[in-house]
């Protein structure tokens, strides 16, 4: 079975490409060319059934990911399925299962069975949890066990995996020399750093990258090259440790594409507004325009409880400058596991950021949707406005809760500006 990248390079358009082109309203031949060049990835494991494939990258709308998953402190699969339903209903394009508590194989398979959108995972989490259970420490993880977990995720139909291949002996040394306020905030990055330092060995995901490529190619599983050394605060943004890792990820991205494996690159993190464009330019240049997947970025550190907003600000700018995929941040970021409502709010504000960027990037479908909303608003047509809104239920509940049944809202009432002058501006 040919994977998406191999097919694209042979001039063939797969059913997944057809579906993405149709959903996006783009030319399928242009889409095929971008896939062949490694500028677009199709998230579609060849073993994943009953789901809608998604395209990420050049010429496509900005995508939104929602994270969910258990922890050692809270193992409740019903709660995670509720979050999955909430994320899907709110319009997330993908979901990542980041579970670290309970039967991880069972939890992943249940989520895979229920989801109808692409699923991502971080295999090092499961490998680390199992190493601790067996031997009391991550430092005694056998690299073969890590690759066995990756294989297992591929077999289960996982569409993309985050792999922290850029956390190497050299990049750790670079980070150690420069110093940082928050050090390493990536959980996967921390696991691998501890393993590397204690064992004085190279990161197996880097050293045996060809093995990783072989597994990904077998299942047409996109490699999401994780930013294990991403900055965890504004003061650490765009430092030498981050850029050292990005250089490595660019080299690894090229190697994956060369071997017909789809890839995207993950980015920071905490970045002040004035450095966002620089970060995007660096990634696109160093990674040959590979799809860029960013967490936020969060643009200030002082807003716990509101980090869905700080990240939406950064996400809108990042996507405008060229990021392709936004990982949501919820109000509970830095505080605790998100509730289903946190998941809803995180997805919604990130979708707003993505749509705002699509508008600025000239996406015709985004423009037409805004234009339709304006027409309905001018006509004082509330049903039309609800239909066009990114969150229709919020408008409906808002108007019901305030007992608003007139054609105007309660802000201006009978003095509504558009109602006063509408007879003068009829076409």
C-alpha cells in the first residue's frame, strides 16, 4: 500500500487528498504538489477507519488541535470521552490523547473508536509510565520498549505522533551552558533529558531515527517533531537552546521527507508578540516550509486562568505569519486538568484565532462567511447570524437568557443605528 507522500510524488491523487481538497475548496493537483514537496501533510494512518482525514500546511486553512487524557491523579475515561465529544462539537480538527494514568492501551483504543477526527499521541509518555511501573525510574527505559510503543500506536491507527528527536546530548549541553529561568517544560523533553544525562547515551529517537522513519512509513503516520526544549516563559523565548533544537529538527524533517514519510515541526511555547514573526520565519526557513504546529504561543506569563486568551492572541499572529496548526490552550493551563467546559472554551478561542488568520491570509471561504454574517446583521436577521456564528449555541442561549425576542439587541434597542438608517441604504 502506497502512503500519501509516495502517491503524491508519483502524480497520484488518493481518496484522502480528494476529501481534503473538497473540504478546503482547493485545487487537488496543487494540493498533491504541496504534499509531494513536504509542505502539506495528510493526517490519515492507513489503519484508521471511520474518520475524516485532515490536511495541514501550505494553501490550507489553519487547523486546531485539542488535548485530552488522563493523569495519575485522575483516571476517568468517561470524563475524557465527554471532552472528546465537547472538542469535536466545538469544531476541533484533531485531538491528541496525552494520557498518563490507567490502562493506556485501553484508553487509547476507546478514544480511537469513538473519535471521527484524526488522533495524535506522544508515545514517550506511555513508554516512561511503563518503565516507572516496571523499574521505578524512566532512566532504565530500554530503547526497544520505546519503539515497541511507537509501533503499537501505529498499529492502533494513530494518525500523528509527537517525537522529541531534537533533544540530543549536544542540545542539552547548549541549554545547560546558557541557563534558563524555567529550564525544560516539555514533559517528553524532560523524560528524554533525564534518560540521556543519567545513561550518558544519545537520544534513541535521534540515534535510531531510521528505525522511527520505518515505522511511520509502514502506517503512513505523520511524524510531529516535538519541541522538547521549547521556552516555558517569555524571558526564555527564542534562546540558543530553542534554536539549536530547531536546527536539528529541520535536518530531521528533510530526512523524513527524503524517505517518503510525512512530517511537521512543533514550535513554542511562550513567545512575546514582537518575536512571533521571527520564530515563524526561522522555522519555515530551517525546515524547508514544513507544516508548523504551535502551542499557542502564549504571549504573557501573568494570566493564569486566562491562558486560552493569551494563546489565542499569539495563535492568530503566528498563523498569520505562516503557522499551519494551532494546539489549543485552555483556561486551566498551568493550573490543572481541563474540564469539559475548559475544552470547549479552549477550542472556540483557538478557532477564532485560526479564522482571523485565515481571513488575513486571503482564504476565500473565511471571507465569505464573515460577509454573510455582515449581511444578516444588517438585515437584523438573528437566525442567519446564529447560522454563521462560530458558536451558535452561545448566541441562542444569550438571547434566551436575556429574553430578547425583538429584531434588535438590548445594547441600542429602538435606537439601533442600522435600523434607523436602513431605509436610506437600500440597494
